[in-house]
C-alpha cells in the first residue's frame, strides 16, 4: 500500500466521533502550525496564538489518535518523496470531502502539470538569479507543485532559485499549500486573504495571516 492510501486508511479508521472532513482539517492545521512555530525563534503574540490553537485542537483527540496524526505527517512526506504531486488535494477528492456548496474542489494534478508545461518555457528563463511565482488562488498548492516539477525536470535548482507567494481565502487551502510546499523544500510565503481586495504586501499584511515555509526562513525540517 502506498503512503497516500495509508493516510486515507488512517483517516477512515479514526472516523466515528469526528467526520473524516474534520479529522483531515484538524490534521493539516496542527501539522502546518507545528512546522511554522518550530521555525520561529521569537515567541511573539502570533506564535502564542498559533500554539494555543494547536493545543486546543489536539485536546479533541486521544494520545493514540495524536500518534496517528503524527504518522500521517510522516506518510505525507513519504508520498511527496515518492511522487511530487498534489497529495493532499488527491486525498481530499478521493475521500469525497469536497463540497459543491463551498466550491471546495481541487484541480487534478495532470491538468495542473499541463498548465505548468504550457506556462513555463525553460529556454526563456534566466540561467541565474531568482525565479518568482505568484499564485493568487492556491487551493492545495497543486499548480505550484507542478511548476516545481517542471523546473526540476528542466534542470533548474528550484529549491534555491524559486520564490513563491501563494494566497487563498480559505484557511484549509492555506494549510494544505503550506504543508506540502514545506515538505518539498519550496521557498514560499503562504497568505490567507482575499487576493483581489487584500493582496499580500510585505510589512503591511497582517502577520497572523502569513505562513513562511522552513526553506523561506532558512530552516531545515
């Protein structure tokens, strides 16, 4: 059984007191906040608020269930190592967690990859220096992961050169994107907010709405 299917199996086995949707949402929230806070040297108010949110969410689960949450994070890292794809988006859709009422659907990765191949022409990219990418509606981060894959196949050191700003209105999409980009080593700022009304502006956007991946912060996980 592959790592992705093992995650689905664990979520399904844990369901009962909580629906699979809630288990999935709590898992990605706690995992994302744990990674972000572990990279912060200064324990400011935002750090404390996130730490408390993580603790409050964890209290819903038994010690054994929390061990399963931790195991799923390891499996997610394994899945992204096996195949750099939108693992969380695929899990979300395969488990039927999407809702037509909220528009919570994720683009199949083969379509994200097609878009990346159409948009990115390696021959027209500079041989040195930064490559920037802005994703105004990131969802689970599938389009960004596809771009990383295309750059990797073209021989670019995207983990060092690519600088990403990703934004989404839904916190769940923010956590999914942050978690996956953190685990593949992408340098990214992931922002919660309405891109049209409140686009990310450095030193202006509310810090509580910003997550920076370990690679962006110069940390290793």
